[in-house]
């Protein structure tokens, strides 16, 4: 019985003011693709920022990537005692 999409590797790396996400699937079954989402650390809401098309059905490893070009840097100021 097909198991859906099996992700075997996932990594995120910052490059300048961008974030490169890379992942690999071992197999995919009826996979239309991957919704890419971002959440600010101060918010509980996720926002869709992109989509990466999947391979449909595949029984061989597939490599994917996505670049978030609008990385948001958040800074906090410690409270004084």
C-alpha cells in the first residue's frame, strides 16, 4: 500500500538575507506538491509564501529546493530589571 510522500532529508540555510530550503523524498504517491509557509516567531499564524510542484507518483529519490527571498529578522530588547 502506498505511503504518501516520504521525506528523507530536510535542511535550511541562510544565505545573506535569504533562506534556502532543500529536501529529498524517497518516494511519492499522488503528490501535487509542497506548500511553503512562514511563521513569525511572535505569531501563531502561518502564511503561505510559495509552492513547489511534486513529482506525482515516483519510487525514486527526488530533490527539491525553495528560496525565501523575504527573510524577516526579528530582534528583541531585553527588559531592564
